C-alpha cells in the first residue's frame, strides 16, 4: 500500500480514482523532534534542498504537471527513498500543486520547511494536499526523529486515522516585573480563562499581536512598517476591518481606509492568520506564565513567531507537544 495505507497509483504508474476527492482539502503539519539543535538544523537544510530539487524538477518538466494520467515519484524522491530505504510510494503532491498554481510569484515550496531549536516543521501551503504527510513522517523517523502531526480534513482521512490533533504547552519564565505586567495586559490573564486570538470585532481591538513581527515573512514589509511601529499599524488595520463590516451595512464612506498599499494589507492579513491561536488557559504565578493547550490552524508559524517574540523580551521558554490521534 501507499501513503497512510492507501495508494494513488497502480503498479504501472497510472492514476487510479483517488480516495481523497480533489474537492476535499487536507492541510497538515509534520514535526520532527531531534536530539540536538545541530541535528535539527542539518535535517532542515537537507529537507529544504530536497523540496527545492523536487520543485526544480517540476519546473523543468511542465508537461508532467499538466498530465493527470500519470503520477510517480520524481527523481529526487526516488533517490532519497533508495538511500534511506523508505517505503515512499507517492510523490509529495502539494509541491506540484504549488508550482502549478503559483509558479515563483509567492515564495518557494521550501519556505514551508522551517526549524526552531531541535524541531523541524513541514506544513502545507494554501495550495492544499490530498495526502497526510506520511512521506515526511517516514523521513523524520528514518533519521531518528520523534514525530508529531496535525491534520485538518472535513472527512475521515484513512481507514486507520480519522484525525490528528496537536496542541502545545508553553512555560515562560519572565525576566522582570515590567515584562510580566506587559504580558498580563497583553493576554488579559487576570480576567480571561480562555483567549481566542483572532480578530472578531471591536471588542478585540485591544488584543493586538506583536508576535506578528516575528513571522518569517515580516521582512517583506519591514521597510514599510518597522517592527517598532507595528502595533500602531495593526490598530489601523483592525479599524479598517470594522469599517469594511460597516460598509457592508452601508454606514461608512470608503475614504476612511487603511493608509498602506493593498499588498501590505494582504501581508498583514496572512501574517495575522498565521500567528493566531487558541489556548485553553493562560496562568501566571510568581515569575512563570504558562500557556495551556495552544492550538492553531498554522501551528508551525504560530509557535515559532510566539516563542521568538517571548524570547526577544528576555523570557526563558520551554514547550512540549501533546498528540491525539484516532
């Protein structure tokens, strides 16, 4: 059998009816946790190169992308599967989808491989997938990594897996009282047992997200909005969101909108989405702030941005992954 107990190909490489209908989008994050930071960095670099080589192969073989009758491993995937003795039956589909849909206009597929500390993250871009990332799971396990995964789908994924949920606990030791007070105010720890950090309306205007400045794409707008000016710009952005809602109701003129260009506005939208999260609770005792059961639809960029922001404040941060599958 192929990925996750199913196969998209017959033995001669011709496509059979997919168990995953193309109308069902699957998004996943696969995390490999390794013994050391050095090991994780090495794995991430090699995996980025693999994804880059696969993408280059698709760029050089455009007819392959447009031919839906045949689906087979690319040469880089065949070479890796052979060298690591991995049962790698199906190509990583979202790389092909990415090249077909975006070309080189919206970054590169290897941008969706990242690492932090001793963890390597792989996550699907907005192109979706019809797979569950089993290739990356096998790859990490072949390199002695412990694997965690998050899979979003609106229907049973395989005969063996109906879901894969992942959340993260963060323990944050604050360096001084001023940072503790700032974080307490930022997350309203004293009054909220639950925080949903996604914009919903005027009541959330005070819940801005300074961790956005640590998103991997923030450098693309840094010249327009320096990090020190971000919260002011974000407040303008959030006010614009409210105004759009009011325009839909015919109550506001269109001349009161966001002062930055459309590309910057779209970047803010994506980065806010990628750093939004839910958490069951946030507690603060002595000099320790704990985030319990953080989850996000984009756990990789969310976690990296949040932890890097906390560390930039002088906090000492540790975290653990909690996996649930069924």
